[in-house]
C-alpha cells in the first residue's frame, strides 16, 4: 500500500497514528517499516511534542522494548531517508 501512495501517517478512529499503535503493540517490523517511510507519532489527531515522544519512548523501554524505543527516539525517527 505504501508503494502505491498510502498515507503513512493515517490515523486510527481513536486519533492515534498507525506508528503510535504499532509502538504500543510492540510490533518491531511494523515500527521499522513505518519509520523508514517517514511516519510520525500522532495522538488525538496532532503530532506529539518532543517531550511526549520521549515519555512514550521511556514507557516502551520500561516494557523491555528497547529496540523500538531507540528507533522512535533516534534522530531519523519520523523522517524518511531519501
């Protein structure tokens, strides 16, 4: 779908992005894929602040998902590599 132009930042009915949902579901392959396409984290229909993003990363890391936390917190997290 992404190759055919699907919006990588599409929001679920709850107003969170697919990336945020994948992080919470601890789905490493989905997080990697979405970040490689430039996905960003949205809550309640708005892009999260840097502070909120770091809080999310701490929570994810606290659940033992350090790899996901590092991916999301990285400087390239949310920016597509061209």
